[in-house]
C-alpha cells in the first residue's frame, strides 16, 4: 500500500470516529451501463465488484455493520429479464464469495421478504447465512425484496398478535417493542447512510432506523464507487456534529 493510501486509512480510523454502522443505497448501475451503451445487467455485474471493494474497505476501516440495499420490493416490478439477471447475480455472488467472506470473518445476513425468492436463490441465501453465522469481524446485511413500510407493518402486526393473545398489554407497546420486531432487531441503527449517483431520496429504506443517521450523497455511480469513495464518505462523517435533537456539548 502506498504512503498516501496508508495516510488516508489512518485519518479514516481516527480514534472514536469510525461509524459503527454504514448503510448504502447502491444506485446508478443502469446509468453507468447506458453511458457505455451496454445492457443494464452489465451495470449490475460491475456493481457487484463495488460490493466486494466496499466490504473489504469496511473491514480495513473497522466498521462493524455494513448494510446494502440490493433489491427492493418495488424492484420486482422491473422487466422480467432484469429481475432474473439480478437474481442470477445474487446467486453467483454467494457462490463465488461465500468462502472468502467466511475466511475474512464476515457474517452475512439477508433481510427482507425472503419467501418471495425462488427455491435456488433461497437455498443459496440460507446456506451462506448458516455458513457465516458464527463470524464477528463484520456483519454484512444484504437487503433483498425489502421495503421499510412493509417491515414496520409486519412489526405492528406481530405486536397486535401478541396483544390479542394476552402476551403483552397496549401499555407495553413502546419504541423498543417495535425495534425488536424489525428485521434489524439487535443491530445498532446506522450512523451513516450513503446514497450514490446523486439522488437525494431514502426510497423506502430503513425508515425507522435512519431517524438520526447522517446522510452522505455521492455523485459517483455505484459501479465506480470503491474504497476511496467509502473513505471520503467516512471523512465527511467525521466533520458532522451529531446532536440527536439535543444541543452541542
Ligand atoms: C440500482 O441501480 C441498483 C440495483 C437495483 C441493484 C443493486 C445490485 C447490485 C449492486 C449488484 C448485486 C449485488 C449483490 C449483493 C449480489 P439502478 O438499476 O436503479 O440504476 P439507475 O438508477 O441508474 O437505473
């Protein structure tokens, strides 16, 4: 590694300054492909390389949880050819990366309505989650067939069932009760949300969990996003004064 790259890593890892949980809305694969007059799935394939780069850089930086929005509930409505290309890519990602992720100590967790996956992808997803369940270097949350409103609705339904069955009273319904029934139960909220390709939207991602998260919008299209861009986002995060609704110290 060059001296400049070393210096960048040292600045990123300044004591107490690394976000514990980084979440990313990976956007711009289609535009990246269109700019090169390539089919959209080629953009997604190159986006997979960025996933690898960002996982490695997160480990280097000491991030504890990396959450990636890989496929939304709304994405099921894309043309069938693109959906099937994305699903094949997901399977390929698991096949080619599972052992290396395991060796690096990454715990892979899939979150979302996994029942909508086809049998092959469901088996691959369950397999890598079981294989890496004991790991603790980095938690890699991959959101697939995910929508935050559906996640909150599901949590409310689970609470209603508990109340109806007499397992809890209405007075016991508090923020912890809701947070504990989200897919992310037990996971710290994101400190930093990055969205690529310059779009300034949350797009139904982690609506509950992002309440006090710092936002970083990068103009870079996802297939061009890598170590350097992640570290720039963390350096930007260092400059934020997080008050959580209170006043500064
Ligand atoms: C958004 O770009 C990206 C997606 C809908 C898919 C994200 C998938 C990957 C990065 C590759 C696979 C990842 C894993 C973990 C296997 P877009 O298509 O909306 O781009 P556009 O807005 O430019 O059209």
